């Protein structure tokens, strides 16, 4: 019974929120995609990309360390 109610709630929630994804985005500004510090222009991603890669390496290293530590204890 609980599984049916949960399935029904998920179906209702997905059907009612479909309208949020169907909206048309606003048009870009007239000076879109030009170099320089202009609104809507190119955004640098290099700093954030390196942070994300670093965090991924740190997380993977921690997981490998924990896995090796667990194998040594067994």
C-alpha cells in the first residue's frame, strides 16, 4: 500500500512540475558572446574548473586511502 502511495505522489509531482521546464528562456542581450567585461558575455571557468578537479582528486584519494586501510586491517 505504501509503495502505491509513494508512486502516486511521485507521478503527481512530476506531472505538476513539467510546466517549469517548458518555459522559453529570455533572449540573450544584444552584445552577447563578445570578448570583454560585458553582461552576458564569456565567463571564465578556469579557476572554478581547477577547484572542482582538485576536489575530485582529493575525494578519490581519500576513498583509495580508506579502501587500502580497510584491506590492511582485514
